[in-house]
């Protein structure tokens, strides 16, 4: 949830900065590329928030072992989401985005470090893929077609 909060703050700073900056006679926030990034940021935050809530709910109700796929997913999704949104916020601030005038460079470094400290994304992806493969192989045939192995 802390990662989601940092992404929210970066989106807030990005929107504020884009409304203040003027290029070619109008606010930068009116440029469609930035509108797309703002919209995408909101979608990414909400997706991560819902996945976090699902993982927490499952941890509370069925335990961590059963929720391991959701835990792996959020360990992949949240830091990547935050890094992307913070990166866009840094771009919106120009050179100021990497200065100590704004908390964005620090936030980016912290989120990137979290991706390393919590285990490499590749490890979480491999774990998630193995769980998904096992789940799919355990299911009956898809759309009435039997699953064949080794063909």
C-alpha cells in the first residue's frame, strides 16, 4: 500500500506541474500525450490497489500459501507501476524532476531498490508462471477440447 501511496503522490505532483507549465501558448496538461499518461497512471494505480486488496483478503481468509500467486503478482505489479508513474512525473518536471526540489528522484530510487530488495521480478514471474502452469494443467479441457501433453 505504501508503494501505491507513492504512486498517488507522483500522479498528484505530475498533474499539478502539467497544469502550471505552458508550452506553445497552452498548458502542457492539455497535450494529449500527457492526458494519456495521466489516464494510464490512474488505471495502473487502481489495478494495483485492487490486486493488493485481493492478495490481502486471501492472506487473511485462506492463508499465505494459497495466496502465493496473488502475493507474487503484487510484488511484480506494484513496484513496476510506481516506477513508471514516477518516471512520467519526473519527465513532467523536466530537470527539476531529478533535483532535490521535488521528492520524485528519491521516490524513484526507493521504488527501484524495493524491486531488488523484495526479490528480482524474474523470480516472482517464474514462481507465478509455475503456479499458472500447474493450475492450467489441472483444469479439464478448454472449450470441450482435451488437453494433450507432448504433442
